C-alpha cells in the first residue's frame, strides 16, 4: 500500500516504509538522505530504536499496511524533522494504539497536539473505532496533549495513565 503522507495545518506525517526502517537501523545517514532530512542527533527516540526490529519483521512477514508502525513528523514551513509517531496494533481488533515523541527543540509549540490529531483522524478514516494511548504519570505535557485531543483517562497503574478516544 503506497501512501505519501497525511497532513495538518503546520505539519505532515510520513510513514516509514520497509526500506526507510532498514536504513534507520543500519545506515542512519542513508535514512536522512532517503527522506531528504538534515541529520538530527535527537532522532530517533530510544522507543523507536527499540521497537523498529519488531515493525520491520511485521512489514516483511505479515504484509501490514504502511502506517501501522512508525512515522516521521515534519513541519511544513522548513520541512524539518520534529518528531515521530508510532501506531501499534492493539489487542482489540477495532483499535490502534499510538505513541509520540517530539524532538526537544520543537517542544512546547503545539506540534504533539497537532500530530496526535492528524494521526487519530487517519486511524478513524480506516474504520477503527478506538484509539488508545498511555503516558507516564509524571509526563504532564503528554497528558495535556491527549486531553486536548479528546482522549479520556480509562485507568492507571503505579507509573502510567491509560487513555482512549472513540471514533
């Protein structure tokens, strides 16, 4: 499934395809060339680095739709890399789970709020009925992003708060 990107007012998100994912793991300069990005030493996040082999295996073996996995976030004006979104299959067949990371120099500018809005709309356009997300209890900015996007807190444990939004 070929897909170029989805966009918001100030940002656009591009899914990382199989070739991009392999480059991200084995040839970081090649990844930045493929996506025509200047090198940023704050990308990728630890979470993306840890989960990328899992996504690549899924892309190769299960023919997962492009977009169910990692995305890069760029600002439209300078086309600079400002973060990432990860879309995961959830236990429930009618839902997907999201995670996001904004590079420190791009934080506190509303990019995370816009990225969550854009990716949530995209997920609902695929006829999923539920989007879930979680964040650490101490991560107040991330909680605000989810609340601003209409997510509701459903439960929590010792360290995390779990949210959901219904389509």
